[in-house]
């Protein structure tokens, strides 16, 4: 009888231990009210840079950070819960898994999650455009990633406030097709039909006066590109 009880206790302890490991693996990367450390500092820096957060860069996830995260989620079509989980991390351009102790992450190129994010942006902004025009839209986003004047990740560029209309409309969350994925890979592999352009717009629908202060360098399909 004692032997059975001992075995049962061992099984219970083992199950609890495994459950704790699984929980840690799934949830340890989440940032929420009460979190602290370098990742919270990075979160606050990004939200501050993009106009969502105006509090101190303290590394502590308090009420101001919480409200800034909720605002970011609301404006970008994410679940509004104030928790930086996998989807919000991806939208912020923050790693969605623990970083491996190998090569450093590049400035937003050649990762599978970047292909998906870029494909979504290409699909939302240029579906129906010539293939070269789709690649050109992806190239503009990558040119911004490399520019010191923009966020240094694809997600950061795409979700920068007021940068892309499909983000506000929610079209950024549509599933991209094969053409958008191919265009994303071609852009990531170095094809830039724009020659380094940082902007593109549709002359027939653009309402911003400022965008017309840019110098147009070429036109592909319905879009013009320039700097």
C-alpha cells in the first residue's frame, strides 16, 4: 500500500513539474503588467519611438506601458488585452521565441516570419498590380528598414503609425497569396525595381499633400515611387 502511494506521489510530482515546464515555455515570453527587464525597456523604446508611449524608459511594465500596448493593439487590429504575446510581439518586430546564442538577428531580412510579414504588406498594398510592382512595394519597405529614419524591422516599418492605410483598415491581416510570397522572397533576395525608393503612392487616391513633395523616380502599374 505504501509502495502504491509513493508511486502515485511521484507521478503527481512529475506531472506538475512537466506542466510547469510547458507553461514556462509557452508563457515566459509574454510581457504584462508587473514584468521588468531588458525586454520591457525595448518595448517602451519602440512604443515611445512610434508615438504610443510618453512615459519614462524604466524597464518596468506599469500602467502607462499597459495603456500604450492596448492603444498599439487597438490601432493595429490585434486582440486588445494589454499583454505582449506572440501576435503583438510580431507586430512590434520583437522576437517571438527565445533568442538563440548564435548569429545575431539581422535588420529584418531573410527570416521566415519576415517573409510572411512582408508578403502580407505586399498583398494588402499591391494586389492586382504587376508582379514587378509587387516586388517594388516590398523593396520600399526593406529600404525603410535599412534607413536610419525608420524602424529597423519589417514589422516596425509596416506598423509604424499612419504609414500604411491597409493597417488602419485591417487589410494587413488578410492571407497573402503565392504571388505576394514570391515577391517578398525576391525583394528579400535583393531585387529592388525602385532603385532605393522610400515611398510609393497611388496618384489617383493619394490625399496627402506632403507625399507630393517627394520626387517621383518611376511608375509601375498604378503606383509611383520616389524619395
